[in-house]
C-alpha cells in the first residue's frame, strides 16, 4: 500500500480510508455511472482531520479532489487513479439553529434536504433549494455558489452565507464563522471559497441565514400561448404579489411533452401549449394570500397571458406538479444526453433559443432539444439528446449552444460552474484579465496546484 494511504489509515482509522473495491463500488457522479477512480477515499470527521490530511498531501505533493454529493454537472469533482479523494460525508452535523438571530451553523457534508427538514422542524426556513436536494451537500452548494429555484426571491447560495470555515491546501485552517449581516472588518475572505469550486480550499463548516417559515403557499402551473407571455406573466406577478413570489420556473413545450410521455409523469393539462410556467408564492397572511393569488391568476387569464392553469388542492398534487419540473428521467435516460446551463437577459432569450435550435438542426440533425429555465434569473437549461453515437456529437452540440450565446453577451455558466467540462468556453464569458486574476489566486492559495487541480483554470 502507498505510504501516505497507510499513514492516513493509522491517523484516521481504517474505516475512514477506503481503497480498492470500496472506491470502485462508487459511481463517478450522479451523471456518470462509471466506477470511481482514486488512490483512496478519505473521510475525515472533523476540521482538524481535514487539515491533517491536506498537510500530509501537501508535504508529499499528493493531488486531492474534494467530494460532496457528486451531483455537480460539470465534472468538477472528477478524480483519477492518482488522486486522494477527501469526501466530506462524515462531517454532516447541524451544529446550531439560532431561532432568535435566524442563523444555521452546519458542517459541509450535511445533505441539503435533511438540513431543510431539520430547519423546518424548528419553525424556520432555509431558502436554498434545487432539484439535487436529496444528495447535494451544503459544502458543495457553497463551493459552487448553487442557484436553484428560490433565487428569484432570496439570491444564490452566496447571498445566504454569513460565515464559513475552510482549510487551505497546505492544511491551514481559515475560520471566518461570522454570524452578522454586517461585518466590514477587512477583506471578506469567505467570498474566496464561494463559487470557486474547491480550487482554493475545502469548505468544512458554514453559517447560513434563515428566514421565518411561511404560513401560506400557493402554487400554479400555467400554460402560455408564446414566449412573450413569460415576461408578461413575470411582470404581472411582480407588480401584484411581488414580494411573495418564491419560484417562477419555465418549461418549453418540448420539455413538458418530453417528461409527460406515456409511462412517465401524468400531464395535468394539454401537452400542446407553447410554454409552461410553474410559479409559487409563500406568504404569511392566511386570511388574504389564497384569495389574492386566485385573483392574480384570474387577471392573467383575462389579459390573455395564460391559456390554462392547474392549481393543486393538496400537497400530493403540488408535489406531482413539481416533479414535472424536477424529475427529467424520461429525457436523461435516452443516452447520450448533454446538459447545459447558460444565462442571458430575458429580452434576448427568445431570439437566442431560436438561434440555438437552428444551429443544432444544422450541425447535429439527429438531435432533440428540451428547454427549461429559471427565467426570473435569466437562466436557461437545455438537454440535448444526440440520437447518434457519433464521437463528435458532444462537440457539435456544445457549439450549437455556446456560439450563438456570444451574440447576446450571455454566460456559459449560470449556476453549474465551469469544472473541467466548460474550461474551453470560459474565455467566451470572462476577459483575459479576469482569467489572469483567477490564475493568480490559484497560484497564491495552491502554489503546487494539488487541490481540485485543473478545475476552472490551470
Ligand atoms: Zn437549474
């Protein structure tokens, strides 16, 4: 056995260090069923153990890859046989829920959904939510500045982080577990670890802002006649129930029809509409909120913005509507399939999607495209099913998505990050000066390039 692996087993205990079949029994990621590759998976239980592992790796020039829930979409946690993986899975405890100051102190390996539930049990609300909630971890959410479905109201993960603790590649523990909304005492160092994809350090603990739990929730799935009705509906909702609007999820007709094919989700309304919007309002006034919501939906009908709407009458019905948005197994089970995550102003979206469809039809005529997005945030997702095993399919599909984006000053990543997958496209969204500063930061924090090496920038 490798000397370092033997040392880590002695220090952390055999159960904390997996090798051989215990490594390959794991899948590479949620998106890739191939066996995981790594020299060992080390599972520290404390920040001090993370620091000790990193220090040993640093002294021996050992590359390290950090693992959270492995739901990331851009190969940001991909390891090879020469890497030591540090999995945060054992650091999964909630340390404190402060219902007076509205803060949550939690370890990085805690799974988002279980944290949401524990916070709810205390009468509070964690306004971070995304489809991967059942597997993704708080540390991964912070390291990737996760977005998701509540961004329209509460902002991305960054907006919720008050403080954090991270371990630098050489084993230095940097603890900035601030709990205040205001703290201008020098540089705000936590920002260096939010959205930097684990390239500068390993996030071990986090302080997040909480909100009071809503007492009313109103949901609707609406069918729209065309794209122009999307911003019209969004602006109608903003100007009526604005502050309580917590989700506004758009599905193009191709996506809605795709996930409601026979044998998949049951379509709660006709499948022939141009676009569908799933929107939700959370409020605190049971006497008025429900009635107001119905009024606002009624007005949207009268204005011709929506053609049909379904309003769930139970939590089960609501979950079934959300499953149409969150569970796209019907689409991703047809391999090979490529997932995209771009952002651009809503005013350019219709033209951009038309450009993408036209270029894809030209470059990869066998492909089928499915479109959805967090429209209020300017964020679009595409699934492209290749329907060919042509080795160049991925490259052609990438071109169809990214090349038209340049004309609209969009971003090649809205919320998924860069990882390895989008590195070659980073320069389309960031200037040479911006990329040079990213490289300087990497060289400063990780001069040996041992931590998540090659992710985002070289
Ligand atoms: Zn998304």
